[in-house]
């Protein structure tokens, strides 16, 4: 091997190392590091902080990211995870598949057939989710979803935009184009904009909803969805 080729290999190895780890210990993820780790899905197996340093485009039928550790924070850092072909897991199409508590996702975009499915206490903040046929954000475990935009591009979808069956906080989100905009049990629903869903808010045991705007939904609020805390804007739908 020539000295020139050896130097190039060493330089390439250094670049991979720099791209994988930031100075502050945050693990950086981009298309190159995913492919270098064996391709999709990218497995997170240790607690800690992770950050995208570029867009991810999934080109196979696999999860984009699978989290196999508790207490993981993933900052999308303004980048996008895009899976135009769809990602199949147990006949559910989604961009993330997580069974561990303490997961936080923030600051970016997820695009695919369906969005984000997580089982375990979860916080999602400032994430845009665009789906074509499936659910938007489905979380098991007490969760918090704030300042997100969740959009279905399919007008006849039968899926939910945000679904929290085990309770939590849903605040400051925009949800549009779903069968049900927000659904759940024991959820606190405030300051959301629910637009052109078949049903805006649906659920048994919603702890309360207030200061939400319902516009263009077939039904604003259905199925005993908790107590109105007032200041909801519902157009001509007086149920709020």
C-alpha cells in the first residue's frame, strides 16, 4: 500500500470519527454514519444525547431509528427523517419504534407513510410530522407533546393525528387531515389548533380542554371528551 493511499484511509477514518461524536459527547447521526453502522434501522443502544447532523433518507423497508435504551434524547437539529417508501414494523409503518421510557424527541421533521410510535414515557417537542396514510404520533405511557405540527396528506384517512391512551399533556400543536385530531385518556389538551379532521377531539376521560381552536372539523368534540376549561374557539359548534 502506498503512503498516499494510507494517508487517505487515515484521513477518512478521522472524518468518520469526527462525524460520529461531537466535542461535548453528543453522538451525531447522519446518512454516512448510519450506512457506516450497517444501514437502517440505526440502533441507539446506550442512554445519552444524540443529534442529527444531516437529513436521513430511508431507502429500505426498515425503521429509521430504533431505540434500545432508556433515557435517550434525540435532537433532530432542524433536519428531516424522510422515508418515501414507508417503514414496516409489525405491520405498522412508522419512523421511530421505541419501547423504552425517558425518550425525548425534538426540533425537526419526520415524513413517511406514518409517523412516530413509542411505548414508554415520552416527550416530543417542536417536531413536524407529515404522513400519507397512517397515524401521526402514537404514544403509550404518560407523555407530553408540545408545539408540534401533525399533518396527513390523505383526506380519507381513518387514523389519529395524536393518540395518547395512557394520558399526558397535549399543548400548542396543529393537527390536520385525520379521522381524529387528538384522542386519548386522561389527557390535558390546551392551545391546540385542530383543522379539517373528521373529529377534532375524541376520548373518554380527557381531564380537560381549554383555549383550543377547532376549525373545519366534522365534529369538534366527541365521546364525552372531558370538561371544557373555556376559551375554546369552535365556530358554530357550541359543544366547546
